[in-house]
């Protein structure tokens, strides 16, 4: 009950953690589910898109030569020998003074090398003979034709490994014939929420019990960072039960609560006995009673039960690992902005501080908070400012970096 | 086949569209699924969190008076009369010169109003009598005690309607006893992809057919914006089939392909005949052949089949509607940045242009693209620049706003 004999710096904790982080293996997922996933391998097209020359406008496919010299005052007659529609080519070929009516996307018939737009012709009266039109302007070869491979040439390297797939990327993958994407597997995360004072989420708090806040919060954070959550419910503060959970079928185990050095703090001892407790106690506020370690192949994060500490320790350590195992950036998913502090933030040298702030008329206002147990401070806040362990804080008026929650 | 007689401005299209947009009704969803959803109603707490005074540190609960004057040289003896753990209160009360050992989070026993941290006591030898300790420092009333309601006071308005729920918000909702959140219903979007030249996504393109790019892209866009996608597969260019799809059980119908004024462009005529075709033809590039309308209660978006046009028309109109119906901002979900153009962008007055750009060494480089059918230009691009219809474009060196895709 005497507290931590010594605390690790955040930098030392990162140094250990980052050495453990390598992207997981890959899996093939249907494109339908691949948005936002991370490519595990580069993609090279083995087809041309489109695979044929096609009309880029509605109009008439012609040999450009047939329109040479055409103007409104020097009309060039063209015999219309048929139609081509998208997916439905004209069966023959186009000779001089002939035209095939085409819709945008239709295959260009052999012999035609340009499209005369519908706006540049006039339909002529058809008296029993083949239909004909007059060209009112000339087109040059290639005009209004989408060439084979115009979008993608066979052999083009389209995407590198590590790319987070955007909606249009799925369109491109589909267009080269891929129905699936090879992506990095999502980390499976076992969430272990302990605390005999806790009622399951959805319970009304009563007597000396409180409703679990960390479970729903951490589950949403894990999903935000690309993890698959396994959260079967609260776990009693009992060594056997916690040990079993620490050995779950998962890539990462996150334990919430009981992470310090008190007599009811079982998880750190269990990790030290059955695995490796590499870091325990970190010079930061909140989240000082945080532990990092391994149980076999599993990375283990011991997060304090106080909900703000839990949020902070998750964001510093567990979220970083989930993102990295999933092939994503280690950086926070928060947008940074800069602004002037409207009140000073003090923090002792040797400790990193996570200060919740609001943005008020463009200035940065530190929240007066009552500590690590006041989760509502993290909902009132617009973001947070980090005071490094080499700093005594920031004076009022200082220009600081804010990480925005939303 | 003569093109649009006149085109609507983007502003006119927005004016019609925005008048149609009101958030949908609400539904209750489990907190587990509520991350990122939009609150439909304000939330006021009807409980205090915590519901009792509790220890904020490991140590000894005492009447602060009992420690008055205590120092390392003036030790105050205290009899330890029991323990309190989180969820497990001490059964009795604390009198003068008495202490109850407490863990962080334990209910404060009656009579105690402060916690003497474990670091400030010394355990004394226990020779058969009740255990006792010495206080080495004084604590003031309230010290290291988390008061009832410290986090949330009953009656506090926690969240306003319209809030996009963050992970910590779910924690707070859970802590006040909510197992569900009342959120705005997600818009149901029927995706109708037409085109006889199309093969379903996952097919290798062959002959004069191409693989559907728009279906996977639009489905991912709809989900990004909070919609529920109903995309049962490609739809033949057939009036009866398209009409049936336009009457789907959905809040929004998005038709991809056949949106222009050609003979195979069936959807605009169907919407005009059986509903309202309010906007058809918009002065923008790409996406000029875009239609907006209604079929009964359904909002209908007719998007061009060319995939870049489809992306652009989706982002301008359909995405805006999906977000608004779901209670979200109409604004793009893209992050804006500013940078200097390294080559000019030209655009005629009277037409809005959507110019894909790359960020190269911090400058903004317009992509040389071959038009609306080159979807790979939207994967090579880092974002886009909008040239308004009142502008002839931007000179090289101009500082422009870029909307970043990633």
C-alpha cells in the first residue's frame, strides 16, 4: 500500500511497447467489408480498364477523316449503319462516310476513331433509303474516345501495402476484377473489466455500487482503433478468474481496474508470475498506475479503474498497440489544433500531464477538474493538452497544441 | 440526345435539396452499438455519480480532527477498527482516534471525513490488542474524499440532442444507469446500380463488359455517412425493374447510371412521371447529368455512371442528404487544408469544377486527368479543390482550400 517504488517515464514505456509492435497477418475480405481496412500487400492491375476503346460522349462513331472540312456551311453527309450501346457493340465496322450511333460507354466499332457529338450533327430526312445525318463540324482522330487502358493500364501498381482503403479505392479494386481485398487482420482484444463495486452497464447505480463506465467506453475505443472487441461481461476480483481471462484467445488483453499495488490489485502480480510485467507505474497524471506486459503471445495492458485514467492510459498505450498491430499509424486519431491558453497549466518536472481543455471563443481553457474519477470532465472537454515531463507547464497566453476529441 | 436544355446551378440544387432535409425519427440502441451515433434527445442525469462519498486514495478513513497537529515528530495514534473496499462498506462508524483502512473507491464510513494516505502513516507493532497506526501528518476535512455527485450531480444536463457520441460519452451514459441511447435512426438507402455493360463486382472484366466500380464505392460512401445500405445487386436497364427499385422500402434511393437525357436514360423519365424530378442537369464538372427528386417519401438521387462523376455527385448531394437525415452536419467529412497551387486551374464562369489534386512537398498540384471515367485519378489524388461557378479558376501560386480524402 506504499505506492510505486519508482515510475517509468512515458518515453521508456513507449520504448518497450514499440519494440513489441508488428502488424498482424493478413486475411481476404469481400470489398463490401473492406472500407477503412488496411491493405496487406501491394495491388498491381493485371487488366486494362477499360479493356476496349469506348465512346466518351453520346453521338456518332466515325472515321475522323470523314468529317474533315465539315462546318455548318459545308455539311458532310454520313450514312448511319447501326447503333452501339454500352455492353452491346455494333456487329460490323465503319467505313468512310459511315457512322454508328453510340451512347457514352459503348465500344467503338472497328474503323471508327472519333465520336461526333450529338450536338454537332443534324438528322436528315429519310426517304426510304438508309438513314443519314450531316456532320456540322470536324473531329480529330481520338476525339471523345476513351482509349483502352485510359483509366488503368495493365501492370500499373495501384496501391501500396499499408494503405487505408477509401471508398474510391474499392471502386478501383472492383474495376480490375477484385471481389476481395487482402488486408491486415484486425487485432482481437479481450476486455477484462474488474471491480467488485461494479454493476454491469445498463444497471441503475444503487447502494455502494456504481455502474460500469469503462466497459462501454473501452469497447468503443477499441473499435474506433480497428480492434475486434471480446467483452463477455464483468470479471470478479478473483485471481483464478482474472488469470483465465489473461490467457484468453486474443492478440491483446486489456484489464480495467486493479492495476495498482494494493492488496486487491491482482492483475499485476498475475502478469509478473505467469508472463512478463515489463512496465508498472508510469510518471504521468492521470494513469500513473498503468502496467504493460505480455502473457505468451498476448500484449497485456493494465489500466486504472478510474475512468479518466482508463481513457488516458488507453489512448497512450493500448490504442497505440491496437492501431499498430492492425497496420495503422501509432499516432492519435485526434485532430490537432493550436490555440492560446486562457489560464496557465502547471505540472511538475518529471511527470507528464494530460489536461482536459475546452475551446472557448477560439482560446484554450483548461477545465477545473476534481480528478481522475470525473469522467464527465472528458465529455465536457473538447480535447486535451499534453504537458511533457520535461516541462513545468504553460503560462496563460502560451500557444499550445490541443488534440480534439471530436 | 441533345444534352440538357438548361442546367441548374449547384446553389439552386442545394436550395431545393436542403428544403427536403429533416432528421429522421429516433430509436433506442444498446450502448454497445451507440458509438458515433447521433443523440435524438437531451440527456439529464437522474442520479448522483457516485451515489455516495468514497475514498479517492488508498489509506485510512478518519475524522480529520483526529489528525490535527500530527507530524513525523508528533505522531497521533489511531486504532484501526476495520476495512472498507470498493463495493464493500465498513459496517460501523468511525469515532475520534479511530481509522478504517480503505482502498480507492471504497465507501467512506460514517464519522470519517478524510482519507489519510497510506504514505502518511506508520503501522505500529500490535501486541494482542486492536491494531493501531500512527498518523505522521494532518489531513483537512474532505481531503482525498470523492464526494457524492463529484462526477455528476442529479439533474445535470449532460448532452444535448444532436451530439455525436464519443467513447467517453458512452461511459458517462452507462455510469448514470443507461443501457441504451436514444439516437436518430440511420437512413436506409437503396442503391440501384444500372448498366447493361456492367458485370457484378468480383467479376473479371471481359469482352465489352466492365466490372461495376460504383456499387462498392457508393456502398462504402453511404456507410461512411451513417446510412444503411441496401444493395441487392445490379439492375437491368429496364423501365419496370428500375421503377420497382425506385419504390423500394427506403428513405433514400440512389440510382447510379442512366441519369442523363439519352434514350437509355430511363430513371429521370420514371421519376418525372411517377414522382417529382426537381433538378436535372447541374452546371458542374464532372456530374453535370445529375438528377434530384422524390418518389413519395423517398429522396431520389440520379448519379451519372462515370465513376468520378458518381463520386462527385454523391459527395455534393446524396452524402449531404444522408448525413442530414441522420442528424449529422451537412458539411463534407473531409478535412480542409490550405496550400499554394503549383499550376493554374482554369474553369469557365457559370460552371463549378471539382479538381482532383495531389499534395507534393506541401504544394497543391492539379492532376492531369482524362475525364470523368478515370476513377484511378480519385485514388491517386489526395483531395480536391472546388472552383466556384463565379470563378475562372486559380492562378499558379494562389492559396487554395483543399479537401483531403484521407
